[in-house]
């Protein structure tokens, strides 16, 4: 069947979560993309944003013909944990593509393990983290570096190493695994340290910047930090507007951050330099490793080493550093397409994958398949099972209770929104690819009244061609009956 007249359709084809770091009571920004199918004039539609089935924002979108149209929305969720989101537009000829689902996670707290060689090195860092607006958000545990080997890292969301001198081989292996599986690592280097051997062994496993002495910096010849990447995700949420961002950039030139003592950060291909000097000496470098992130500072957070700790930027930068390092507070892709096989990494804390069940948008429960790859437990999204559009709840069940592991969103592929006509020739070419006989295809133009299409389908199903053979058989039967009837009459007369 092909259409002589293309139906008009506006579809939401994509939603992008612009916010990269999530924290309670902070706005979440999204970008919605819509496309117009089967029409050549601009149409307007209302885009609605919902969090957990509650209307959070609305805006008007002018959808252009032949090109994607985008609009940005922002709203503040009232809950923490996994949030189910929905973007929707007004009804039209195809309802299923008028909605787009997404999910994200807002942590209610982050557990931090801070290890030090000298506890005095942590004073300013402690004050900064304890000044966070939500006093209970950062759960801090302080230990000396000699106690590091005895710690269970899986209990924490991020690990902060402040001026430690060395690490055991066991600690290096466990920290690498911790970061790869989503934990955060924040390292403050001690300047003028004699031996970086074991520390550099850790950074090599993380493919992060290694450390080297930097003797050219002193209190009389400080290093001036003049290059700051304010558009790095580390600064996401610190500035309320583009004007505030530009103002901060101007202030950094007028009153630059100074380093009085530091180590040199030797870059790797994975290094992203956030702050550096005019001579290209890195001060802060970030490195992705697996699901987690390692962030390295070239010096300690103390005023005798850097003026950063005395500037207004220090406290919010420390908040964002912790949030950015851990996968728990960062944006992850929980959006997938119906009909496409995909995988999603499961949390490190999940100890019994056999107890996993998934609740579909319809409410049905199903058991799912998991796979272990390089120490990473993954949930396989089989198209035959994940065949509904909407929000899926991944649940861990035990004898006592059921725990929500994550929420996943499955959406309609963009190609399903296309309403353009298909010619019989194109359908025939498709059939020939699979060696389907042409006689099995019946072509009829779709009319405005669906009843005519139903009639055509019914006719092809029950066979218009069959009736002519039945008519011939009926005629032959009548002739045979007539001949036999006449013969019987002749015999009777005889």
C-alpha cells in the first residue's frame, strides 16, 4: 500500500540533557529537537516538560519545514534519586512520536574518603566542602595514608588523596578498579617531593598526567595561572549566565591565581587541562577512565602554595570537582531506541545479578540477561524484550525487599515518524532483495477514508482472483448438470 497524499506530522526526534553535573535543588537544562514531516510551512507547537509525571515547564516551538528545530527548557526537580522525564508536544496524526522519554540521577549525598599525610594539608579543603549549602550532602571520612590499605573503597563515591607520599601495589590496583567502575579520584600533589615512583605508577594505570619536580617556581617567582577553560564541565553550574562567565574570565586576568610551589603535570593524550600558566604549565588536569574520572592538582590546597584557596572560586570549584569526578553525580546516557540491541553498565554495588528484574512501561515484569565484560557487569537490552516505548525500572529483588537500580528510557526511532509516500517501484525493489514473488503483492493507493483501504486489504487477503475461477467452476457445474438432466429425460422417454 502506498499513499497518494502524505499525512502531516510533527515529531519529537531527540532530547539532549544539557546539564552534565547533578545536585539537589539545582535546575536541569534540556534541549528538545522536533521535525516536520509531510508539510512545507512552519508550524508552532507547545513543548511540555514533566518530571515524575508532574508538569515542570512549557514553551512554544516554531517547527521549520525540512530542518530540525530546537528549543531549550529548564526546571528544578523536587526529588532526588532517579528521575523519569518526559517531553511532549501537541497531538497530531501520529501520537507515538509526540513524546520523548529520558532519565537522570540526582544523588541525595556523596560519601567521600579523604586520605592525608599531614592532616593540616586538608584544613582549607575541609572548610570548603563543609560550607556546601546542604550540610549533609558531603559525608566526609578522614584517614591517614597508613590506613588506606584497610579501606573498602566500594563504600565511597570519591576518593581524595591530599599530599600522600606513596601507595602500595594493592592500593594502586584497587584504586584503578574503583575509578574504572565509576568512582572519582581527586589528587593534590605535594610539591618538592623526592620520589613520585608509586604515585606515577597509579597515574600510568589511569592514563593520567604523571608528576615531575618543578623547581622554577617559588614564592619570589610564582607561576601565574592565566589560561582557564571556563567552558569545561567542571564549571557547569558555577556561573548563572554567560555574562557572569565572561566577568570571571576578566577577573582571572586582573587578579590571576598564583602558584608559589608546585609539581609539573606531564600530559597524556587523555589529559584535559582546565587551568594552566602562560608558559603552558598545567595546574588542574582531568582524565576519564572507564566510568569514573581522575582529577589532578599540581599543588596542595593551602595559601602558602596557591592563592586559589583565598579566592571566591575555591569553594564552588571544590564542590564541582567532587561532583564531576564521580559517575554518581554525572550525566549518563540512559536513553535507548526500541528495536536496537544495546547494553548499559550496572552499578558496582550490585552483588547478585541473578535477582534482577525489569518492570516495563505497561507494568509487566520480566527477567533479563546480564554479561560480564572486563569486570563490568552489563544489562543486555534485547529488542524482543524491550519492545515498549517509555520508562523501564531495573529492580534488584531479595527475600526482604525490592530496590530500584536504575531507570531506562526507550524511544521511537526517528525513521518511524516519516510519512512520505513510497512508490510501488520502490516497494518492488525491496521485495526483490528478499526474493519475494511479485504476485504476492497487492497495490492500492491509500485514500482519506480508511474504510477503502480496509476493503482493499480484505479483497487481497481473500482473493479477488479466486472468484473468477469459482465462477468458471460454477458455470461448468451448471452445464454438466444441464447435460446430465437432459440425458436422464431422454432415457426416461425411451
